[in-house]
């Protein structure tokens, strides 16, 4: 997500001796420049490029990449799960609502971690199977997808907890096969 630094933009404009109207002339309206400076509103790429060109400044001086809250939570969730901190991971995942997810990668990670929490914290293999299966079937698109292998391993562990050892063994064999493909 891009964020414009309106104060930087304004400072640069003033240092170059432009009024808002002077800078906007032939590119956009003075109101657009005002919105950039006061409300950090990002104009169209074309307008932004033209304004930066007129100011003789590169775009990276006034635009920064801002990590959205969803990805901050997902990274925190991943770190907690990797450290076996499933109680804290459970609190984090409750802050993520599935209607906030947009990208298939986000859905895949969300359902995978739901599966881990269901299995390893809540001791609910049926719920874990549901989440791992959903992540695997709906969002894994490649045999080389690491989350695909992890989902299969999660399903295997859930089946072990359910006493379904034949299914668990088939899933372990499938995971090993995919892991070999991933390493090649």
C-alpha cells in the first residue's frame, strides 16, 4: 500500500518556489495538490509522475510503501506459530476477519494457521482437517507450494489424533513426494 508524505511534498513545492496553483497548472487542479498536501491523498500515477517531474524530484521522496495491518498480523501469526506460541497466535488470528482477506495467499495462510491452532491448541482434529483441507484444496495452486506440503502434514497429524493411521500414512507419503519435488 502506498502512502504519500504530504508534508514532504509541500516542503519540496515551497522550496522550488511553486504555489499550489503554479504546480497544478496543466496537470491537475489546485484542489488535487491541496489534497495531496493536507490529507496525504495519492493522485493517479500519471498526475503524480507529472507533479514530481515538475518539482524535479523522484517519486520515492514523497511516496513510501506502508505495510497494511493484515500483513503485519499475518507475519506476527507466522512468527508465533513457528515458536509454538499457539495461545498468542490464537489471539492474533481472532483479530483477522476472513472478509478482510483479498489475496489467495492470504486466505491460504489464514486457513493453514487456523488448522494449526485447532490441532495444536484446541485439540480439535476435525476442525483442523477442515481448515487444512480448505487451504489446500482452494488456495494451493502449485506442487511446489510450501504451504501445500505443510497442509498435508497438518492433515496427517490430525488423522493420527483421530486414529486414522492409514490416511495419515498416505498423507505423509504425499508430503514427502511433494517435498522431494520442491527440493529438485
